[in-house]
C-alpha cells in the first residue's frame, strides 16, 4: 500500500509524532512492502543569504 501525507511542519520530533499509532492508527499495520510519502517542502531555502546561495550553488541539480 502507498500512503501519502502533506508537509509535516514543525520540528523533526513533532513530524515523527504525527506518524505514531495514536495519531495514525493505520500505521500500526505497516510492513516493509508499504510506502509512506511525505509530500511537502523541506524548509531549506528561506532568506537567500550569501551562505544559502553558496550551498545552493554546491548542489548538483542537473
């Protein structure tokens, strides 16, 4: 089965908690054959500072 969720927002801890059984009971039955896709931004680029622009330039986006 393939499961898709939106952006988890917040800290990594908060995002992981959204996938716990108490918040998502269907997740209790997941197996290695199941796929969970988090469809959202990864929150990296925000202010386009010189440092961020240098990091973006380092990425191989081709």
